[in-house]
């Protein structure tokens, strides 16, 4: 708590030096100039640095944020933006439900339009901005096409239970800001590694903007797989830049999505709920929730 207060004060001073007065909102962010400035990404960075570097990093953070906001206030160059428009995931809690065009691709996770500038990523938080580019449906198709054109994410196969071939978890990692957003083209991502239309659906996790975890359901191996995904999602969510969600989700073969984990913050435990379409997948594989 003391470190958090120290960092918040360093960033407040850094913003003041740039002529912007901000105050803590009591929830881990700063507010001022009719904006909210989050500190999550900076906190993840400074946690790995000696304290003597914190002031410099706070100043760089403030300057970078303000420069990006200044650029984002400029009108969109629609011609050049079309080749750089992509999709990006953000938690609903980060942006609120005022982004009307953006659907929830997972419970609590929005699919936003973003423009990939050379020095920052501009996220579009209004219908008007998206309409400038042709409206949500046209922009979504264009962004999906651009997403497909990005380099393939790094792929790693992890067997949750060394004795079970049906316990594999696929980890897809990208250095860009759109690693987790590959969820929007999940069939193509899976096809690239030889997985075609999993009959019983998949488990998913998007702990931060760089990572996508996938487990195709095939049999009893789903039990150790979901346990591994819970551990990985929790670890990769906490203290990493661009955090999205520590939860694990299920997506059925017909595209229905549900959250299957819940966190008990007081006890530090995670429960897995086998119900709805997820329970139907268990039944189809001859499993029960008792398994």
C-alpha cells in the first residue's frame, strides 16, 4: 500500500509538471482534465525496477499518456486509418458501458476498434468515431482482415497432465497489443496449429492483452486443463501490463460463451462452475460435474 501511494504521488507530480492537475480517485487511478488515468501498466513496470528509477518512469509515463491523448483528440484520417484499424480487448470496468457499438466478446470483456499508430494505439470509445470509418459492421470486417494479416502469435503446447493427451492447453503470445484480440479470429488461429472445429467447444482465457489460452475439450483431460488455466490466468493477470481477466470461459461449438470460474478474493480461492452449455459438453463426453 505504501508503494502504491508513493507511485501515485510521483505520477501526480509528473502530470503537474506537464501542466495537468490530477488527484487520486481512491481506486488506483488519477482523475483530472475530464479524464481518468490508470496506473496498472506503470505499476507492473516499476515493480520490476529499482525505486531510484521510479521518478523517471513516472515522468515518461505522464508524457506518453498526454501525447497519446493529444494525438487522439485529432480528427481521424479515414484513408490512412483503414489500413491500421484493428480490434482490441478491454474490460468493461475499464471503459464503462457507454461504448455502445462494442459487443462483449466474453462476459465483461469488450471488443473495441483501435487504430495502430506507430507510437501508440488509439482506441475508439464512441459510435461517432466508428461511424467516421463506415460504421461498426464495415469497420469490424476491415479490422478482422487486418488482424489476420498480423504476424502469427508464438504458439506453445502445454500438457496439463503428462499422462493425458486430451489435457493440452495452447498458449498463443504476441508482442503487439492484439494478442488476446486474436480471439476474434479464433477458428483461423486454431486452424493454423491443426485444430479444426472442436466438437465439444473450447475453454478460453485472456489474462492480458498479449496472451490467449485455449483448451479444446476432448475428454477427462479437461479437469487438469481447467486447473492449469486457472493458475496461468491468475498469474498472467496480476502484475502484468494490459490486464484483462483472471477468469476462464467456455465457448461451445455453436459459439455460446459463458464464464466458468469465480474468484473468492477473501479466501483467495477459485471455483469452477459446471453448468449450462459447459455441463452439456461434460455430458456429451460422458463426464459429470463430480469428476
